[in-house]
């Protein structure tokens, strides 16, 4: 369960760079002359919530006094001391908000944790800069600053992504971040970022449904800070370039190798034990144990899928076809021998096969780690079906 809690934290908190309570934010100054606006793109870190990086907007005002002349607008803020914080977090009802901080404090945070920071200065006329600043300042007002966070569709990167077309108008266009013929889903790109967090990748792929298997558009993929940076690098306003190339402010720590895929190794061992327990007579006890373990685990995961689908507001958890092979009713079969268990096992086996069909039809992806578990469950269902038929024949 620890890994699933971490996985949820990765999905719903990972795009925040740092958090502050509302009373520590800085009110930006209203002086306008000499504005310099830039996008800050922060690299990934070692903690699970730092897996996807972060993004923010920096505004420097030459007419203001330090440190008020260098302010960062951050949409990744939330109040960790809010009443019922944990419940709101799990149900997808946690409010995030935009706030301002001093640039020096912002950079100190990333320096301390060894995370990179890149900056793109916007090449905009003064009136366009004023429009962006006015938009951001309007968003920081108490009545406007809060929004209901959604990792894929409404996060700190998408909020900043939408600042530019909304404040600059129809003349603004993002550059291409993915090739026109390239087809990549939300799940694909998420799993790339989870390349070394194997347990978290398994956990979130269990809980996230078919909605994240849709092919992303050029706009969609900018829910990630790296792709927002790339989209802005090729953006234009009325045909003119919008930003400079990204310049490094902090180098950050090097990326770590993927390491051993422990879940896959463990699940292969489970499959081997299940097959051995059902094919070797001297290991029949092992077969019984594997039945209980697999049916109990799949039943509990099925219940968790139902809770995340129907009892929360997390959009990515809806329409989850993993429910076809992680059956909540397996709990009933784990500790009892109900009538009709042979028919149940046959139906469960058909549903498991249907999950593979949905995968090949592109409806919902099955990651490699799932395959050994699904095959192990197939062995369990076949065993139950044969035993039920044998019992019926004797009677």
C-alpha cells in the first residue's frame, strides 16, 4: 500500500516545485516600466513529487526596489495545513492556487535540491508584456487564485500555457513540440518520466483508466513543463518569435539510470510459483497459497479502482478497464468455495482475455509488468474451473 500512496502522490503532486502557505506569499508591485518576462522550467528531482519538473513565470521590473523587482508567479501552490487535507487529496478535491514569491527564494529552493532551472526571455512588445502581467495579477486576486488541480488537464503547466493565447490573442501560436505524424498518449509520456520509479509506474498504471490512452495533441502534451518550454521556444506572435532559446540558470544533478525493474522480477517469480504449484503434485500447498494471494490482491485492487473511479474527481481514473481482470468479487473466491465457482472462473478468464483485446485495440494499454500477473490469474482461474468440474462429475 505504501507504493500506491507514493504513486498517488506522484500523479497529483509531482508538478509542484515547492509549496508555501498563503500568508507567506508576496504581493507583486504595481509599477510597470522596464518589464522583463521569462518562463522558468525546472528539472526533475530525486523525490517522487519532483518526477515531472515544474514551471513558473518570472517578471523583473527595473523600476521597483529589490527584492520586489524580481518576482516569480507560481501556480503549483497548495495549503498542506488545510482542514481534511488528506481526504481532499485522495478525492481529487484539493484546491491549488497561484501566488508570488521572490526570485532569490525560488532559486534557493532548487539549488538546495540539486534541480536544474532554465529560463526563456519573452521577446514581446511592451503592450504584450503589460497584458501578460495584468492577466497574472488578476489571477492572484483572492477571488481568482484558486483552481481544482488535475494532473493531466489542469495543472501548474497548463495554467501557464493558457496565459499566452488568452492574454496575447489570436496572433499567438505555439511551436510544434511533437511531430505531426507522431502518436503518443498521456500514458506513454508519463511512463517515460517514471523510467526509474518502477513501483510508482505500476501503481499509477493500475489506477489510471482509458482516458489517458488518448493520443495527445500539440497543446495537450504541454501539460508537462519540458514540452511547454519547447512549445514556447518555437512560438510566434503575429509571425515574430516570442522567446529566446532556453538558457541554463542552474545545472542540476545528472539523471540516474533506470536500475532493476523489481516489480517485473517479483511478478515473474509469482507466475513461476503459481505454475509450479498447479503442475507439480508435491507443491499443491504452494498452489493453494498462490490462489489465496492472487485472488485477495486482485480483489483489493479492484475495490481501490472502483473507489478512485466513482468516489473521486480524478479524471484520469475514469473508464478503467483494469477492472476486467482485477475483479473485486475475487475476494469472495479467495476464502470460500461458493456454488457456481466454475462458471465464475470461466467468465473471469474470458474477461481477462478481453483486457488483452482492449490493449491491442488501443483502448487501454497494459504495461509489461501486468503480463505475468495476468497469466498467473489465468492459471488460477483454469485450476478453479477444472476442480469445480471434477467435483460436479463425482457428484
